[in-house]
């Protein structure tokens, strides 16, 4: 069995209004090195930004890794760990209540990335003095502010 590189991925999203201008921030940590990524959209939702933060972090990895994703998003955490997203995909992006699953495009992308990497998700309470989560939040908020009219 090949030994995969261990990567810590911290992710957070922010939105000013929901929907509204949004941003995401990600920190990747591997073998003592750290990389910050961030971006945003003019019109989006908080959940889309939370998903995008994880997706962009995973997309930045150049080869299959063992990844621990730390998120404060119960939407992302539960969507993956409780199998909701996989179930939605199997049902053509329709939920049990027969309503369409939101953010199917991003869930599809995330599920495809999860098939490449060995990923464990950890949920933490947001805005609770977790250093990396606070930094990701700051990155996300800074990106969302770029879209606010001056």
C-alpha cells in the first residue's frame, strides 16, 4: 500500500447577505509548509462559499493525498459525513422531500475530488478562537468585501 502525503486543509466561507457578495478562504498545511488560497463571487450564498473553500483546497493538491478537512460548516460536514450529497447524486440531485438539492454543481465537483483523495472531515464551532478557522474567515471576508460598492 502506497503511503499518501498527509495534508491539513482548513476552509471557511463568508457572505455579506445571503445571497450577496461572498468569499472563501483556505489554508493548506503539509510537511511544515503552509499555503493560503482565497477568492470570491459578486453574488453567491454562504453555503456555496463554504463548499468552494473545500473544493479549491482539494483542487490545489497535485497528487492523491490523505487530507484532514477542518470546517465550521455543518452543511459541508453533514453533506459528506452523513452521505447526503452522495444520496442526492444517486437520485439525480433530488432530495428525499422531492425538492432539488441546492448547489448540485459544487457537490458534484466535491464528490469527484473526494474520490481522488483519502479525506477525513472534522467539524469545529466557528468564531471560537480556532486560529486557522479565524484566518480562513478573515481571508473570506476580505474577498467578499471586494464586491461591496464604495
